[in-house]
C-alpha cells in the first residue's frame, strides 16, 4: 500500500517536496521567503512552519503535483537518501561526473574518509535522474554498504533486499537478483561504502554488468576495486582560496562556502561578516579542504572564535558535536586505517614524518625498504586515498593532507617508531643539503637550489628536531650546509637564527675536554658561515669576532679550504670596516691557500675578493685585469650565479672608468643570469642606477635605485640597501626633490652609523651636506659640499687615487678640487689640510679615535 503525503510528518513532506521540485534547501528557502536555517530546522523536525509558511508549502505541493512528470520524478529518486543539509559548491566536479556518467558503466568515486564521496555521488546521480525533460532520466537505486549493520550481511544480500528479491529454494538469490536487474534496463545502482566488501564486489559487479547490458553502477569507496572497466575518479578536496587571495575570492571558494553554510546552520544568527575572511581561508587550507573536517569544525562557531578554532583544530576534531550523528573525524580515519594491510599501515606511519610532498627516493630513505617494496606500498596508499599524487615531468611526488598526517603521526607514536623515523628523516635531509652545497659552484647549482626550495618545510622540521633532541653535531652540519642557500635566497635572518642557536648549544655542551677533530671542524665551518651572514647583515664587528674564532680552530689543523674560507669571512668584515690593509692580508691568505689546493671554484672567489681591494685602493686597471681573468674561470665552471656576481663587479670598475657601453652589456647579461636571486638582483639594479647617474639620466637612475632598495631589503643585505639608498638620495636631489633626497640620505646615514661602516657613512654624510634641507649647516672656509667631502677623505688618509675611486671622480678632478681647497684656505699642503679638517669638525681627531 502506498503512503500518501497526508500520512507523512511535516518534515518528511517538506523533504519530499524539495526532492520533487529538485531544489536545494537554500533554493526552497528563497521560494518561501525564509532563511536557509529555518528550512533546515523544519526538515530536521526541530520546529514547525507557521501558518503563513504552511500555506505557501501547500501551494508548492499543489503546483508540484500538477507539473508534467511530477509523479515520475519521486519514483526515480525515491531510493536516494534525503540530505539533512544543503549541498555546497562542487560545480566543476558535478559537470565532469555528468559527462562521465553518460559514457561509463562502472565509476568508482574514491577518496579518504570525510572527502564527501557519498554527498557528491548522490547529488550527481540525483541531477542525472531528474533530467527527464531532456530524455536522460534514469531509475536510481541507492544501496548503503556500511559495515556497522548487525548481524553482518553480504553486499549481495543487501542488493537483493533493495531489489525486493527473496531467497527461495527453487530460485537462488543470485538468479533472482539478475532477473530483477534485467527487468529494469535503465537502472543506475549507487553502491555506497564499497571498501567494506571489496573482495566480494570485485566479482559481483562484473557479473551484474555482464548480465544486464543497460545497467550502470556508481561506487563510492576508500579503495579501488580492481575490476576490468572500472573508471576510478578521485574525489578532490574542496577548492580552498590561495594564500594571497582577496576577500571576494576567499568568499567564493567551495571550502569557505561550506564552512559558512554549516556555521549558519549551527548558529542561525551567524553571518560571514562576523569572521575575518583570511582566517577562515587559512583554516580551510589547514584542514586540507576535507569536507567532513570543515563541517565538524564549523560546529564550534559560536563557542570559539575562528582564530581559537585554528589553534585547537586538531584537538577539536576528536570531539563529538550535537547534530553530527556521532561522527568524529578520528573515528572515520581509524576505520579507513583498519582497512590497510599491515605493511601499508607501517609505511603510512613512517611517511607522516614528511612535512611536504616527497618522492619515491625520499620515501625509500625514510622507510628503509627497497624501492619496489616502497613503490608497491605507495600505490596501495594512493589507491586507498591516503596519498595524492603530484605529477611531474621527471618524477611524481606524493602528498598527505595535514589532518591525515596528524592522524598517521599519532599512530606512529603509538607504535614506538617516532625516534628512529625522525633520525632517518634528519640524516637524509642533512645529506641532501650537503650534496646541494657541493653543487652550488657548478652547472647543477640551479637544480640543487630547486631541490632545497622543494624541501624547505622538511629542512625546517629537521633543524627543529635536532635542536629539541640535542643533536648538536647534526644541527651544526646542516645549518652550515644551508648557509649559502640562505644567503643567496635572502633568508639571512633565518640562517643567522639557526647558526646562533646551534653555536650556543655547542658552547653550553662543550664540556671539560678538547672536542674531537670532527666536531671542531663542524664548529669552525658553522662559525665561518655565521661570520659571513653577519657581514651580509651589516654586523661587521660580530663578523670579525666569529671569523677569528673559526680561524683559531682551523690554524692548528692542516691548512686548507676551511681556513681559507674563515680568512675570507674575516677579510670581508675588515673591508666593510675600512681596514683595507687587514682585508688585503686576509684575502691574500685565502688566495694562497686556495692556489695550493687547486680548487678552481674557490680560486675564482679568492681572485674576485682581491680585485675588490684593488677597487677600494683606486687601482682600476689592476682590478679590471683580475676580474676579467676571474670571469674566464667562472664561465668555464658554468655556474650562473657566480658568473653574474663577476659581471656586476666588472661593471662597477667599467662604470668608474667611464666605459659605459661595456658596463651596460655586463649588467644586462648579469640580469639574465640572476633571476630568482634577490641579493644579486639588488646589486645589479644598484649598478645600473650608478651607470645612469654617471650619464646624468636621473629619472631612470632614481627608478633603478628604488628597485635596488626593495630587492636588497628582501635579501636582508643591509650594506646593499644603504648603497642603493644613497644613490636614490643623490638622484632625488638632482631631480629637484630636496626634501625627499634629505629623507633618503638621513636614513642611509643612520643605517651606516648603526652597522659601523665608515665608507658608507662618509658617502651618506657628504651627500646629505650637498642637499638642501640637510642637517650639515654652513661649511667652514666657504667650501662647497664636494670640496668638504674631498677634504674629509684626505684627512682620513686616502690618496688622490683612492678619493677618486670613492667619489666616482677621475684623479685629475680630485687634484683640481685640492688645488682650489689649498687656495681658498691658504694651506701649504696635505698635512695642513688634514689638520684644518680635524680642527673644523670635517674629520675625526686620530688621537680621539684611539680612546
């Protein structure tokens, strides 16, 4: 006997009406001029429609019964479960499935627990079944195969029951079921939760499809069945907004829309305007776009803020919520985990140590198994939807959603595998970093940098583990290996932080006896790199201290590259501090050591550094000769970054020498080679600004200096920022922007004073004195700002050639300036000029400097 609408409850009538009309809860709410939350409460039986709403519902029921095909539509979809909440988003996936359903007889929607397989499959099938107007309507049957039914029943018996086939002695159940399917040629079976009956269904669905040619089967499963003709369609996570997305883009993403919808159901007064959109977007990304996780976590809205939910997201998913039908994400994942084979479970646990996507080689290193065994385990985990595949041109990589990784890590801890897995992971990435460092000077530098970039999250977790567990030697070795990468990619503060941390731990754990040679070398290399990064950050006194400490470690040992590198770091700090003689000695020590070793990569670096001292001393011809020789070696080695640095240094000499076209050519080539290296791009832009300034193209120079300041700032290279800021100030002055020029030059002066760089401080102060609105005031003896600057450098002990190099002038121009100064001030020569500069505050008293 059929049951009419009058025998149904109001909630059942409303769900049936919505199914007849093919409307979502949101669409029905708009039809009735009520809120979505109100319709949701009606369908859940939590409240009853008021008289006015009840009348509107009755009118809709009447119109639905009069509509063409109205009686047939419920019959087609009557077997589908009625959703208790709205279906949100997934338009792209629904369109793809609609096309797939027209041409494939067996489709398996796979995905991990909580991926939304059932909701998506039901919605796709419902839309197909209700497309009767186009002639594509289908008879649909939904067969739930959840394991929790007691007593346990086979998939065949459940299907037979849904078909109305009884087990009779004269007609076996299988035959009766096949006969029933043949009687319904357009039937579409939706088998939900097939992972619980994988082995049985692998044989059954093939038999069903062969016996009933018009039959189509849609399966939802956490595993692949492995049946011939099976089309496996992995249900993707919900679309999450990118990190830098604007508010409209965040609001339109499927994941955020689902969160807002479920939060509104939970708290009718809730509005999307009540929460910061970027915080919701970040929360959805952290949940991996997993629909069940988003739905459950949205239930905490009203109790906690979005930021509090973000902080407690993993713990909150362990709790049941009212209206969640007893679902906990951990329980869903546990059910999926129990379906895995023991070997697959172990592999999943160990792979959870990775913080980022990993390759087959990475997985092999951490699991300790041979490659075929790891490949087989990875395939099983992909088939079971625990891992997703990121396809690449040369190799595929595998990723794990954060919530799944957290669950697997907990199982790893329970199994007592965390310590050994973490150690293998750390040792593997320490070796990877060491190999990458060895490639930085050659043609494979780009590939090595890309590999480290891809592993940045795992490198960070390795360093954290080493610090937390007291693995000081590994931490020193890894941080020293990564230092050049940190330097070249603008991660100076990160690199200095880790080096300082491990050097501090080494000092605390030094003990009473002398450290072993191995640890001494690791400590010395870390000190050398810490000195180098300190220099690049503008802390030159600290660079000197660290470099000398490194040299004291290496000098008693066999001299070689380690001592040469420490001497180079010391020379760089001395050069920045204005100790040109000390810098020359240190750079010459490094050159001698590297010449003896015969390493061409390191020899090129030493030659380049020595050329810089020649530039400082005004020996432009010798500097150019060394740099051109250096470039020949670097081009033979073929490392783009190194070649770019050589070209920038050569261009600096060419600019000073007035060879502008040659300088332009060198800088253009350097720019092509320096893509992705903020430090070098900052140097190139500043040199290009210098070139335009020498040609008095002030507008172009100002634009280039502005870009140089930004690039050097990203890289964290303080002295490069100061150089470019001084250039920008001078360009603004020439463009008539006196106030802007003074602002930039005061900034440069303060920064140069802070890092104690006398060369840059002199340049900034002199340029500020030339600028209207500067703080210098009137100059003694009616000197011009340029004349005062020349006199100041003379008093500092620079030769005419050195003054010319420092101020980008020719030696002849410096001689003319000095002749004018002597005449104006009635001075007899350099000694009297130096005394005058000190007495009138243009230079520091040498005796006072010694105090």
